[in-house]
C-alpha cells in the first residue's frame, strides 16, 4: 500500500464499562456482556432534525467522520472520496425493519429503516454531510473490511483519483450476532474485564462495537498528525505463510528494522487460542529487533468486532503524536524512551492477517 498522511482523526469508541445487551426473545440466553457505545451517540455533533432519521451505525460513523473532518473547508469537492469498512454493515436497520413488518402485520412499515438498510448507507451519509462528491466505496469483508477500505483509499490518492479521502471503520453490535456468539462459543459467559495475552487457557473474548474515521491525503511536507507508512494484508498461507515468520519476513521485505522506541500493538482479544498465536508473533519480532521492543494491546477497551482495527489504528496514531501510549493501550512491555513508531498486527479467526506501520 502507498503511504498516506493522516490529517484528521475522529473516534466513536464504546463506553469503558461493560454493558448488558438484551438478546432477542425466543433464543437461548437473555443478555450478553459487551462493550457498547452510548445510546445518544452523535447527538452533540449531528443536527437534531437529521439524526432522527439515521440508524445506529450511521450515527456512530458520522460522529467519528465529522470529528475527523474538523477544520476542513466547507463545500463540495469532486475529488474528495469516501471509503468505509464495515463487517456487519447496517444489519440493525434490517432487523428493525423486518421485526416491525412482522409485529405490525405489514400495516405500518418503517421506510427510513428500509432506506438505511443498504450496505453503503454510512458511506453515502458521510458524503452527503461533508459534501464529498468523489468516489464512494464500502467494503463488507468480515475482519478485513477496514484494512481493505484503507488500502483502497491509499491507492485512490496515489493514482490521483482523489485529493483527500475520508476512511472510516465502523460496526454496531447486533443482538442476533451476540446471541449467535453465545450459541457457537465465541464470547465468554461472565462479565469480567478482558485481559488480552494474560488470560487463563480456555478463556474467550467479549463482543464490542465502535467507529473511527481518518482524513487522508497523499504524503507531502504539509503538517500532518501521523503517517501510515505500511499496510500489508492477506491470509495465512498467502502473503503470510505462517504467523511468526510471516510477520518478520513482511517487515524485512518492506525494509523495516524494529528497535528501541518501537511499540508492537497487537489485536489480541482475550481469545485463548488466538492469543497464543499473537504471543508467538510478538516473541519472533522481539528476537529480530535491534533493541528493546515494547508490547501492548487495546481490545480490553473495545472488545472484538470486525472493524476494531480502525480503533486500534486511531489509538496508535494518537500514541505516536504524544510520544507515548495513551490510556486505551495496555502496555505489557513498556517502550524505552520516547515512542518512535507503532507496528499494528492483527490475526482473525478467519485466518486474515494485517500489519500496519505508523510513524510521525
């Protein structure tokens, strides 16, 4: 992926304390502990006359996008593009529309829910609110959704098809997905805080939701918040032949030598099976590092969801800006001296792998 400069950043993170999500009637289980956003998300930034027609995913994503676009000159731009990554899309809108049709015996349909139910409803609303008339893309590819959106945004800038891109990752936790997670053993039953890479064997993760938006431009000498210098994404057996060696070889192939002042930020979520793989990757990169390499995790602050990497990247950018990890990052091995760069690594149950490098 070509490098991109981050010139704007906005987040809609979940509340730090666990909430109880009510599960649909008639299904096993009654509630699921989860990291959820505030119920009034977006009300301080989206006009009241418009927010009432928006769904939960749109409110989360728009709130983040408006924050990322703060300071942007008003007016439509034919070269400003939008790229959104969302694994679950507007599933909440589909659920609310269909449940209402059944309960009301099709007498009182909810057209706004139907309109919002299309997968690209969030990207469309971002373009409308910000007057971005360039290309508009939505990626709904499970755990790789945000990385694909970010990669495509970088290529639009490199190819001259856009002069700026608003790239957003967003997912809203749907009660039916939470119920399925209980049924198939994805989530833990007890509402205990997550401790990625520190859990006892056999533990599971917790679901979450959230959104983060990045305003991107092609690399230049103009002021920026940070630069994403590298994005490698693929599958085990593809670009990444295996977990530990694949990460090391990917960085070496890009000419990146880790060392003192660098932080390895892992997408580990407390899922014991995946955490073991994350640990192997961390040890491999630490062995190959020329100096002490810091290690941290972030999903104890947001839980697991398809586009969680967008929040991880946003917190990595903030850490690079500040020169030290923020409170959302749990450091398992502190960085020596001022933070220089962050390497963000993700591995999903679906064997998707991504690696990003963030620097000033």
